[in-house]
């Protein structure tokens, strides 16, 4: 369970120094600090369930979401999330792992999201269409449709069969929100080869 310093201070209000009690519990391994003023009580919690508590607003996306949906074969080394108005990429490392946050445009931020529920945790994650769009926003710029296909299916190893299961109408709508060359090319690719958009 995620708890904050203020919640713990209330819980430990009978102690002479609640902050000392929090520190002792953290030293004993009863609390796990995930960011300033935020702790997790269970060391076996899946790392991705904690990402949005580390930096908010954010949602799971990029390589983490691509792997979650089986779009890429690699096991990811960091929990990657899309953020808003952070300006610089941010990385946090704690007991649970490495967390990376990268901004996407405000117009695209709240679109194309879904939820994962596990126990008492509910986390936002990009749909697979949104995860592809977010990723293309951050990846190197392709100069042509052929370069875009190489970027998607060879450089980044997106599984073509899995890609073909995407909702291309949704993907096309999302792509228009980014105003980036890669996303304009994605829409052309959808129209040319997948008969949508």
C-alpha cells in the first residue's frame, strides 16, 4: 500500500517524534521510500504500479507499454511513463527499480488511455495505439514512409502481426494530436497500407 509522510505522521501521532518513527521503520524494511514523502509498505509490489505515485500527472507508455502489449520482444529495464510539463526527461531510482518520465504534447496527453487494476492499485496506461504514437514522438525522425517502416519494424522491432491488430482509426486520430513528422508519416502509412485513417 502506498502511504505518504502526512498519513504516517497521523498514524504515529502518539509518538514523541513521528518522523523518527518513520525513519526507523524505513531502516527496518517496514517502509520503502519510492520518492520524497511517499512510501510503499509491501516490498513485493510490482514496480509499474508505483510509477504514477512517483511523478504525477503521468501514465505508463513508451517501451514499458509496448512490451506490456507484446509489441516488442525485449524485457524492459525501466518503467517508462509519459509526463506533462516536466520539460526535461526525469529518472528516479528506488528499491523497486528505475523509472523514466518523458513529456508528450498537452493536446495528446489525456487521450487514448486505459486502466490496469491489480489488487488495490489502479494505474493509467496508454492503449497500444497511444503507446506507438507516444514512442514515435520521442524516436528519431524518419524522412520517408520506408524509413518509418524500418524504424518501426527493424530498428525498434515492433511485431508486425501485433501491429496489424491495432485500431487504426483510433491511431490515426491520436497521431494528429502530436504535430510531428513521424506521426504525419504514420497517418500516411495507415492510409496506404491499412486502409484506414
